[in-house]
C-alpha cells in the first residue's frame, strides 16, 4: 500500500514536466522538461543526503517555473559551485548532487556529467550534458512531535519536562541552526504525575540552565533550553553553565532580556560557525561578526556544544548585535499552568518568551490606554463599515466583551499573546489553537480553494480581489465568488473545506450581516475554513468564534473602518496572501505603511500561510533613488512555517555576492536602473517606494 504521507515524484499533466508533492505540508514544486517523462522510483537510501522519495528520469534538461538558487556538491557533499539566479554557471564533468533552494522541500538532483545553470528572465534552465539519466530526491521539511511528556505543576517536574525539549534536535553541532535539523519538540501536557516516554531522550550536551522555582522563571528559558539541548534545574538564581563556566542570567535590565540576548547570540554565532562545514558559503553575518570580534571559527566548528557556547558568551552581546537577524516571534505568555502546553510550539519557532503579569488584572479598558492606542478606536468622517447598534447610538467606541490592552512592544517581526484579553498589536493564541496545527493536513492533489463573499452591493469595488487570488502560475486554484448570501448559504460555505475566506460586508453585535438577517458565528459548532479575512467593522468577536469552531486563524477588525480604507487593505491582504506571506508578517508590513491597518489584528494562528510562498522566505524591498540612473535597494526577509529562522537566502540581484540569514535585513545594494528592472521582474513582491506600498509588477521607470 502506498504511504499517502510520503512525498511523491510524478509526471506533470498538461505542460511536460515533473510534479514534486509533499502531502505532509501540502507543498508542490514543478519542474518542466522538453518532452514527456515517466519517473521511475529508486531507493532513497542510495542518495548521500537523506531523502524521503527518489526517482530516475530519462531527461537531462530541466526548467524551473521561477528563479531559484542552487549549490553544486561533489560525491562527498563538498560545495564545488554556488549558483545564484543572476549568472550562468558551468561545472565540468563529474558526479554531483545539485541542491536546489526555494523548492518548498529539500530537493537534490544527482547526475554524472556536466552541470550548467543558466538564468532566463523569470526562470532557471538546468542542463547536464554527458549524463545518461537524472535522479531526483526530495525530503519533506515537516516534523511532528515524536511523543508527549506529562508533568505536574510542580516546578521541579516542569523543569524536567523543559529539559527534554531538546530531544528533538537532529544534531548538537552548530548546523542545528538550520531549521531542517531542528525537529519539533515533544508535546507537554499537565497531568497527575511526571511521565517521560522512553522515546524522549535529551542529548548530553553538558549545558545546564538553573532558574528559581517559579513558572515565570521556567517559561522564558524554554526556547534556549531546546536549542542548546540543555538540562534545566532549580536553583537560587538564574545562570547558564557551559563547559563548567557559569554565565549569569540576571542582568541589570532583567532576567528575560538576558535570556533573549543569550539565545540570539548563540544562534547567530552558530550560523557563522557552520560556514566552516558543509555550507561553506559567503555569509553576510560572518563578515559583520569577523570585523567586530576575534573568534576562531575553524577551531569552534570542531568543538562540542559546551565549549562552543562558553566561547561564544565570552564575547559581549553589543559587539555582535548588529549582525543578529531580526527575530521572528516574541510570545507573551501569562505564567499559568494552563499555558504550559504552548512551550513546545514556541520553542519550535525559537520564540523569545516573556511572562507578563496578567494585563487584564487591573480591569484595563480602552479609556485607560495610551492616546496612541485609544486613537485606534476612534472613527473618521465618511462612510464606514460601522455596526448598526453603534451607528444608531451615535457612538464610535467598541463593543468588545473582553479587556483590551497593549502588550509591551517587541522588536520581532511577529508578536503573539497567550492569555485572557485582546492584545493590541499582537495576535491572540490559545493552547487549543496551537494543537490545531498538528491536526491540519493539506492535500496537494486538491486545488487551493479561495472563497470571496460580498454581502453588501456598495462594496463591489473590493469584490475585485477575486482577480488577485490565483494569479500564480503552476499552482491550481479554485476561486468562488458569492454575493448577497443568506444566513443558510453562508453557513453552508463555512462548513465546506476551503483554504481562505475573504468576507466583505458588515458585522455587528448580532453577527455577520446576510441578505435575510445575521449569521452569528458564535452559534456554529464546526467550520472547515482554514483561514479568513472578515473585512467588516468590529468583526473581532465573529472571527474569534470562527477560530473557536475550527478555523486555524484569521484577520479581523477591532473597530469601525472606512470603506475606502477597508477596500485598500482588503486588496493588499489578497496580494500579500497570494505571494505566500503569513497573516502576521503581512500585517507587520501593512502597519508600517498604513496607520489605519492598526485597526486589524490576527486571531488564532498568525503563522499560517493559506497560500505557500513562491521562492522560499517571502521578501519585500525598499527602493530609493541614489543619484542619476542609480538606486539603493534594501531587501527584508520574512521567515515562514516552511522556511523557519536560520535558512539562508540571496536576492536575485546581480551584485548580490553574499548570502544572509532569512529574517529581517538581508542586504542593501546599489544598482543601475537596468539591474533594478531585472530584479523587479524575477517575481512579484511588495516594494516600498517614497513611503508608499507598490508591487514589483506595478513599478516601472515612469514612477522613478
């Protein structure tokens, strides 16, 4: 019987080619061929790198459907050529593994012959002169937790549970900074006793973290303990012990900040040290670090984790802070026992974990917030998507039943909160919603299904978003558009399987407005829509109800929204999602460009990507004139669930000679107008120009 959870390599219907599918993550990648092929399965164990599925094909000429990069390795997996998307590269005859990047799965091409990598305007041609056949191997990027740990609420037991998170690491070498070498930590549940499954065996790294016996001391070290494979023990004061040397974790600016710095510093220096091994590529962060500190990376690469960490932490954080990548996630977790099960999920993302006091304890309300936050709840003159009850009352305030507060800002791309209340500027998650990630499974054989519902004829202008969804080559879409649905019809849609629902209309205390009344999502027992946008006034409670009924996550509003603002943001959201941005990453970009985007927030899982990214980590670019026929291009990367923190990336810019870690600033380049035009044509991505948000396929020289 065929394992339906194993990646597959099959012939492509329609254009001649090969379809690579990962049913675990719902990812797919297309390779075009000059004639029809019939892939023949081969033993994956015959590949030097680990792969889940492998096949042989009789063609030696391939073409990708968009720009990718590649590393050419010899039979011993040493890099012999680094192919980027700007230059033609040819390698003389030999036995090679070509590691293709940005394929949404690990992809290796094994050949005996020459290797020719040749970019075209928007694709890459790969040919292997002299080779008789070509072998293809793929490996899923996905990892599920291997087991579940049960612990009591006793701090000693919790410390033991956190000590076992590192059992998921596939290596304790510095290469664990690559996301594919960090497995998902085991789950942790609260029970009547401490129970560690035999399959959960933590690595012996010799690294220990000591903290006082409180949950607000244990939770913040969970990501660090996981990443270091460290043992967590109860002590009088917070310290980290590596290679026998203690490092205090109770700095002047607080325990949590000290833990955050250690996590970021060790991770950064692991990324730099790993360039001495299988990934001997020019890395931007290495150049920055080497110019600031004196570290022997060749010596460090051969050391076990304890001496590595000890030597790393001999360096002052401020000396390497410039090279630290922008962190993906900061999570504020109210330190209650009920929140304990979220720790493995946060550790999997290497989240900075903070434990604020319950922000709703003082019964905060909108009136008690700062003027900046209170302004979010105001309204403006003009036609707005306002709830009927508040229009009738003449009020511009909210009607939210939960306490609204603003968490402490973070410098991460994404921020989430686990606890009671509504966090302004962060997504709101719960234990159940993290567990729902494990139940979510994509079927790559099914088309990506997007539903657009417009329940107000005055909002037809936004209804044009149907033209945005699905404008991606080589991905199959099913776009359905509906207008003026009744409550029964909308209920039926919500109960059908779909990847994304884009709702345009009105919401109020009675629910989502329909042609014959209101559908109150709080009455629904089950929905099968994965993600959604409720582009209607004060849609938080309805969106929260959709998540409670089974949706993974969505975007909602906290207050009234002007029709023009809602239309503009709705269109932008459609484009961001179509290019593979997660819900939270997309809002991060929107809020920087549109002040009124702060009226929107994510409920549920903000890490989901309803539509997968086209070329690895999504990115955005800022373009600024820099003299006659010259521009400065700054590129920002956004880690995703398929390409987590620690992957490397390189922009499709001719002058880009260095790789960067895939989060935050990944390079600033001075280019000519011709080079800029080439870059803008490689794929569709957001472009910031003169403080305005454009898309690369909209920008032409006339704008400059």
